[in-house]
């Protein structure tokens, strides 16, 4: 049986339950998403954008899905105290795929700004939901759309600047606290909708963590509409565990003179597949996309990006760096498409990779597809190992081999971290990355999730 058949059967059997516990704004597109998923099925490795990750295998296990919306009795404010020191954030939680409701943060938001469950804002959701994440073009997006029952809505009205960064903690939890019975492995389907109107600004940090020692499968779809002259900083950081599978699709549309800073950081994971589709729909827009990956053991991280220049005078910059140790596998496939008429485009794509062992594997495929004749576009990739001369130089000065490796790996990855705009986050990541290279599992003071 193909992997998709169990999800087809699940939807047909549980459709009424899914609809009952979801808002109409999400239900209205659900059946079409199901039909699109059934037609496509999961992509094989023969599909260009999925050639480095076996999606059939990822979705093959029999995961439980909380379609009846059973409550997980956890207070994330009590369970989770990991934060970034000195970074003043407004903190929100998503437990599995449900927005955690509370009244603690409302006073910190400027007037008109919305951060909450999609079910509470049907008009806004209906206007934007699935307009970027088209279910007919991607099977994972279709699957997420047909099963998702809640989501996070972020809305910033015209000319409003949110000074305080918004931090969203995604907590994966399969069992109630103090539960004695065995609970199945869990699949969750997270949904995020970000809408920035003209000249709006916001900085967002998403942190993924796993609270239970269970197998998790998390699908995530983020849609971000960035209006004219608007600014979005979007940081996505994963610190889960080796039993976690994460499949994330991010769709961003930029209007004229807008700015996007997108960062994806993978510090600890099992199998991760990130896809970014970004489109320039208005002239004068620019984006900076950075990726930082540290993997060891048998971890797998696959980043796939597509940046479409539809209009003239736009600028895209990409820099992704990987450090792979032991038997880890990494993949980066980036494509920049410059359409007819998109003159005066500038684009730079760089992927640099460090394999610390002979068993580590890195696959890299940067691509340019250009249909305009007045552009400045470049791309490049490198895969190498630690510099023997540099290691020898440091060892001659009394530095141990292990310490020399940590220093070189830190120097290599720091270029990505130094591009991040939030200084406290940047400092915190320098610390976490060094701990990661030393093989230490970081535990923040007071955190109960890492037991």
C-alpha cells in the first residue's frame, strides 16, 4: 500500500469529525485539498524538488492524529522556561497544532495587531487562507490543508510597527503530564498565516521543541503576505530530537519595496525537510535568506528554496551553511527564476558545506533560470573538510585536536549567525552552536522538557 492511502482512508472515515472541530474558513477548502492530495500522492524521489528526501517513507508509519481535539493538560508557562536572555519578546505557545489561549500578552501589542487562533478571525482568514499555499501544486501542503483544524494568525495593520519581537514556541507533546498509559506516536499539522499591510513591521521567532520521547511527525505550512513597504523578519529554529520528523513549507509574497529577512536554523533534529517559495510581486523588494544546519549521528536536513523574480528591480540574497558530522546527510537545492521583463534583478545564492567525517554526505544543487537580459545573478556551492593546515597550526600551539575542530567549525558557521538582526538571539545562538559542536545537550535553567 502506498503511504498516501492511509491518509485518504483517514479523511474519508473522519471527515465529519475534522469539520466539526474546525472553523468554516478552514473547512471551505478542505474537500478540494483532499481531492488534490488524492490526485498527486506523495512525490517520489524522481520529482525534482523532492529528489533528496523520501517522502513516501516519512509518511509511511502509522501515527495517531488528534482529530477529536482532546486537550493535552499542560501549562507551557510552567513546563517551558527556555528563553533567549535579554530578548524582550511577546511569548505565545502552540501545543502540537492548537493555539494556546491566554490573556497574558494582549497588553503588549499595538492597537489593531492580531496574534491568535484562526478560528477567532474568520473574515481575515477567509480573505488570505490558501491563496499562496496552493494545494494543487504540493502534496504535503494539500495533506496539511485537509487535516489542519486550527492555526496561528498574525495580522499587522497599515503603518503599524511591532517593536517587541514575537516568539512562538511550538511544543510537541504526545502524552498528558503524569500519564500512566501508553499513547501512540503523534502526527500534528500546524498552520500559520501572516499578513502585513502597507508599511507594517514585525519580527517573529518560531522555536520547535519536543516534550516527549516519542516519534513525532510535524507538517507545517506558513503563508506570509508582505505588503508594500512592509518588513518581516522570520526566524525558524528547530531543537527537537532524533525521533522527530519535520516537513515545513513556507510561502512568502512580497509587494513593492518590501523587505523580508528569513532565517532557518536546525540545531538538533531527526529528519527535517524545509521548503521556501518566495515571490517578488512588486518592484523594489528585497529578501535575505539564511540557513544554518548542524547535524550528526544519522540526522538528515534538506533545504529547498525557490525565489521567483516576477518584476524588475528586486534583490535576493541567499546563504546556507551546513556542518555535518558522523553519518549525517544534508541537502540544499536552490533555484532562482527571473521571469521575462524582470530587468535590473540582482541575485546571489551561496551554499557552503563542511563534512567533518568521510561518512557524512552533502548534496547541493544551486540553479539559475533567467529570461531577462539586464540582470546581475550569481550562484555557487562548495563542499569540503576541515583544513588540515589550520588544524596542524593550532595543535602546534598546544590546542587539542577536538578543541581545534570546534574552533574551526564555529568560525565556519558564524557567518550565517552574524547576519541575524536580533542581537540577543545572535549572542544566544553563538552559545548554543558552540555547545552543540562540543556534543553537549543544552539545558536551560528551570526547563522541564529536557528530562
